[in-house]
C-alpha cells in the first residue's frame, strides 16, 4: 500500500485523511496538540490566541477553537467554483456537512430571508442568504475529537507536536519530509505529500514552496474591526441567518466591505498575528453574553509594484499593537465619529458593556489607514438602515481584525503542484478561507491522489 504524509490536522488535512483512509498508508503530522489539550486556561473573555494556550495550532486547526460556524455555500470562505463546477462544489459541501453531523454537529433550521433581502436591497446592500450550521465553541472540540478517533480506528496514524522542516524532492518528484521533534531530526519517506498547514502555517508553507521553486501569487486580505452591539439589536437578523452575510460598496472609495463571523450572544476575544495582537469573536451554545459581535472588514488588494498584502497587514497589526501597548484597541463609534479617543470613563458610561476587558481604550484612526476608517464609518451607516441601532454612538469597535489570506500556490488539477506527488490544500495554500471550503479542498486533492494510486 502506498504511503501518504499529510502535514496539518486542520479541516483540510482531516478530510483528506478521511478520503484516503483504508486506501493508503496515511500519516498525519501536526505541529500542535490534541484538541482538548489546546483549551486556553484563561476565561474565554480574556482568551489570548498565543503559543501558551495553543489555540492556533493543533488538531482541528485554528478553526478548531472557533465557535464552529459552518457556512454551507461554495462562495463563502473562498470560492470552490474556481476549481470545480458549481454542482460538484455543492456535492462536496454536502459531504463535509454530513461528516460533521455524523460526529455530533446539531441540526439547524434556517428561516425565510425574504424580509431581510428586501431591507438590504433598499439600502443598497447585498444580503447572502445561505444554509448554515452552528456547532459552538464549547461543543466543537467534541466533534473534532470524534473525527480524529474515527480516523485512528480506520488505521490513520497521527504524530502531534511534530514540525516538518523540509520536503524531500528528487528528480522533480516528492519523496517524503524532514521531521523535527525534541531537537531530533529524521527523514520520513512517502510516495505522496499533502501540505495542509492552515492559515497559521501560511508563512511556513510560503518558505517551503519558494525553496521548491513552485510559483505563488499574492491574494487580497481583509482589514477592519470587530463590532459589538446589544444582542437585541441583531436578534431578528440572526433568527434568519445565524451568521448573516452583508456586502456593500462604500460611496467615497467604492471599496468592498462585508460582515463576517457573527457571534450572537457571544464574546470578543484576543487574537494574534505572529507576535502582534488582534481580535476575533466566539459564541457558544451553553454560555451567553448580552451582546452580539461581528467582524466588519474592508477588502484590500495591492497591485504592482507592491503586491505583498501579508506584509501590509502585518504593518497595520504591528502599529496597532504598539499604540495599544500590547493590547487591542477599543473605541466607541461615537468617539470615532467625533475624532476623539475613547477612555474607560466614556466606555463605562456607555450602555454597551465590553465582553473583552483586556484592551486599551484609544483611537483606532491612529492605527488603521484613513481609507479603511472611512469605509468602516460609511459601511456601518449603510448597515444601520438594515439593522437599526448598529451604528449607535455606544456601539463598540475593537481593532484590528485582519483576515490574512495566504499566498496562493499555483497548482494543477487536484491541487497538485509542479513537483510530482506534492499537493497543497486549505487556508495555508490560499485556496480556502473557512472550515467547510478547506475540508472540500482536502477531498478534492485526496480523490485526485486516489486516481494515481
């Protein structure tokens, strides 16, 4: 039986392993820990995505410590139709969804979106009604662990807390990987290698790919804030879609702005971009706050002569980290409009109480570019016409929230690179941006590989 090494135990790697199970000798190498060992020891409202609590790396990937939203649409979280037909894309998504349900994801009903579609259209905003499933930050680890145990019963081997230092290539064909663990280096030979390191491993993958002489291209990133409002403001919207997707073009710069990752009755949490701070959001099934939060993001695409969007995003995160003294920035929307920084006194007088306290009250316009701040202000004004109250003076803005998109590896059919037998999939390869689409790319690569087996 041929041997396949999969690097990364996130959704892309796990679903590639599920597809190859029993058809190949599969070894999954993962830098991080078991899903249960990754739990942050801090309270969720003080959570820091850092090396201490291992919420970026590990079984389940970065999404394994998210609130488990499954957006069951090929053009949310990337665009699967770039690689397969629309019919095939929906078939893949159904397969991914079925696996999550089999391992404990809850059934969910989606209400009629007609009223919200009309309100959004009247405000010049696009609303994307999609089928969604919400697992919850507290229940997702159970689902991920169930999938891993199923793989192990099927013969898939896992080696955790193991780093891959290099790829073995001879005469244009992959031959395995170089492993580092506990200061020891060893070679692990295989017939095929699937690289699925996730977004947290995008820099690692970029270095590996460049060393192999494989072509890449820079992708757009999203830069913005995490918006927090009273849950009642967003109640009727999330009753239609748990994670409503609004898209709009701002009047001044004609830029694309969107909502992303809504956390109903959720918590804002700290995130990290390498050694810099940012924000994210969690929502759970069994623990609720009085607020709802969502990302509000501006699409940034750079063109010649400077195309490195990742470096641009890191420069914004670095500046925000400096201004915030190592903490995310927090500002009332009313203060941003007035051109003044927020203070704890102003925030405490506000009727919206922050769910994340480990922040620095300040002025996000000192950290985010003027154009992005303008887009945020105009976009929230537009959204307020659909969701009244979202642009209140008391609305809280946390910054920065940056959704990095890895450099896309140029591949052939099935995500196979120019190196024979070497595949790159998932968020780290720049071909997906969420759990569902990442998982689908894992299936695509594995099925292409199976044809070769």
